[in-house]
């Protein structure tokens, strides 16, 4: 006979998340993985096998111990620890409405705080480094032309790697104004304008591969030599390969497709594009998410300060070492 935890977890993942909330497969997979690790932790650390794990076992103290083990035993960073906590609290927030008698125990778990984390800088390329990366593929070869088009599309659209991997031919419109239709988190779609250069590359790529002919609307835009859709891992490998060739940070193993998304956002910000426009381009639900680029952009801060400068401070003030009164005061300290 199934335990109460098994019954409610199944309903949460299948009926609630996949059905009512319509969460993406990636989100459901992430939540599922959290509970797989939690169930394994109870079996290994608390000697509670999966078939005997009940809701009574999972209290605030157990969850706190589990989160601590993620950091010390699995060496997870604060972000991963908080992500696991978010999945658990989401389950117990839903459970309150299903089992009101357990509200007090649920709310003790909901009160567990997320761990504060340092805000790292946003990894991105300079404009010159981006040009080097996009120019790295050998355009005299068929594969090089595909890779050049892929990198240009990845940068131009600021797409997540999953969004790029999911593109089909029908998602590209080359008629004026050219654009790409991206499907992001929560299956939300957004229309991203394409510049003239990116549109020209895509037009030539579609023609070379006969994808501009009728009947190919559902064909993957970027595909392997076996004509299967390029995976996220394949796109990551291509990005790292050419970044290494261009002499960028990929040589140290730090390059990933998301760096082009970050780079596009930073370049737009430093060119004076307002944050709400960048938010829409990136597909962020909240402007606060996009503000990480403003906090990270030294160049944008410098330009903003220069634009806000007034004539109060001029360049005809005396040098401090030519002011006798100031020198006398400093000597008296």
C-alpha cells in the first residue's frame, strides 16, 4: 500500500504541476530530481526506505538537515541548495490546501529561510571578443557556415540554449521585418527582431539546406549530420569549441552558450537601450531580473555619471598641492 507521501507527491507532480499549473517539462524534472535526492537521503541517512517514507518523517528539522547535507555532503552551492528548498516548499505550500490538519507542520517548513548568496558578476564578452567568436567558424565549409549561423542567431536573439535548440524553420521569418519566434520558460513565446546580417546568414543557410522550400516548416532549424535536432549539449560543445579557437575564456573551460545571452544584454545596455526593452528581449517576467545587468555594467555606470554631470565641477579648480591654506591645514592634522 502506498504511503501518504507517495500519494501526495504523485498528485503534486502530475495533476498539480503538469496539469493545473502547466509547468514546463524542465521544471517538473527539476522538482522530481529534488525529491529523488530527498528520498535517497532519508534512506541513507535516516534508514527510512522509500516504501516506508511518510509525511510524518518530513518535518522542518529533517528538511534543515537535508539542506545542510546538500552543502557539506554533495558540495552544492547556495543557489542549488535554495533551488532544492524552493521545490520542497512548493510541495508543502500546495499540501496545506490538501491536508489542512497539517498546516502547522507545513508552515514550519515554509519558514525555513533561503541561504544568502553573494551576487557574482555577470560573465560576458566584450564587443571585440564577441566579434572574434562569431568570426571563428570556417565559412568555406558547410558545417562552418552552419555553426556561424548558429552562433550569430544565439547572440542576436539572446536566446537560452533550450530556446535555440527548439527552433524550427517556421519560427524564422525573413520578410521585413525579420524576426525569430522563441518559446521560453512556461511555454511563453516572444518575437525577437533580427538584424540585417543575422537575417542574411539565416537566409543563405536555409537556402543551402533546402529548408526554404514548402514542406519543411517543422524541420529543426539547427540539426546534426544525422538530421536530428541539435541538443543543448551539442550547442554548448559548438560554442566552447569556437570560443577556444578565438582565444577566449573557453580555453579555461568557462565558456557556455549562456555567455552570448549575457553579452547581448550587456552590449545593449551599454549602448543605451532601456532596461524594459532588454527585459522583453530576454523574456524575463520581472524587470528586477534584468537589473542584474545594470548592476554589473561598469561602462553603463560611467556613461550615466557623465550624462548626469553638471557645470558645478569644472576643470579650472586649483590643484590641491598649490593651495597654501589646504597645505597648512593638512600639516596641522
